């Protein structure tokens, strides 16, 4: 009994889609595009510029927000870096804040970077 009702409902749905194919497709496409655009905008974040202030030494870039993470690079004093977000990590001279560099290039201690704006939390 239930399988017959499901089958009739499925046949009816296919018949409606066959009769009104343009309407069925046209009504779903804008919603899909709107969702894709919303997701793209949602994941796009404004990066904040920061100035490295290490006083004549290089700033170490680490793989994670802390001094125990491996070093993956460095930036010279006076270099401008692009910051995507901030996280809490191990303390560097009393400062537990770390900045993630844009494009997932690593983390730098906020103690040595002067941010040019408000950096969002990761």
C-alpha cells in the first residue's frame, strides 16, 4: 500500500517536471547561484596589514600559534605582513596572541607585529 503511494507520488512529480521543465530548472538555478555567492563572500575575509617590529632581528614564522611549533620561515624587521586572523597560543614576553599570516603561511607572535587594524579571531 505504502509503496504504491510512493510510486504514484514519484510518477506525479516526474510528470510535473516533464510538463514544466523550464520552470523547474529556472527556479532552482538562482537559489544555487545565490547560495554559492553567499558562501564565497562568507569565506572571503579582509586581511589586515601588520608591521614587523623586532628591532634589527628577523621574526620567526611558525607552523602553529606557539614557540613549540616548528619554524617555517622568517620576516625581516620593518617588513609588512598580511594578517588573516588571531589565535591564543604560548606566551611571548607575556603576550599570548598570535597572528596567522594570510594564505596559511604560518603564525607570528603578536608581540613583534604592530597591526594596522582590528584582526578578527580565527
